[in-house]
C-alpha cells in the first residue's frame, strides 16, 4: 500500500491529539530498523513506534512493550572468545 497524501493526513489526525505537547520520556531501539519513543502527554503515557525497514516501514501508536535488543551490539564483534 502506497503512503500517499490521504494516508499521511489520516495518520496526522490520529496522532495529533496524543502527541501535541507530549514529552519524550525514554527512547528504545528494539531492532535494527525501529525506534520506540515512550512519551507522556495530555492524554497520558504512550508509545510511538518509528520503523525505517526497507519493505515494512511504518509509524504507529502502539501499546506493545518492546525492549532494547541491540545492547552492546558494537562490542560483540570486538570480543574474541
């Protein structure tokens, strides 16, 4: 499905009430292509998932509790067992 101006407008209207005047509390990177922003706003706490996957990119409000999976990813290649 193409991400055209109609879908962009609908996405903005849906997220606008939750994200206007919201404060980012924490940032997670659950995988290589995704960033999860935990925020606190006028409507309460929430999560915004930003995914830059080449085939499955998306922006969505989510209730999933995703954890950081890329902890010390840069050091893994440096350690020789």
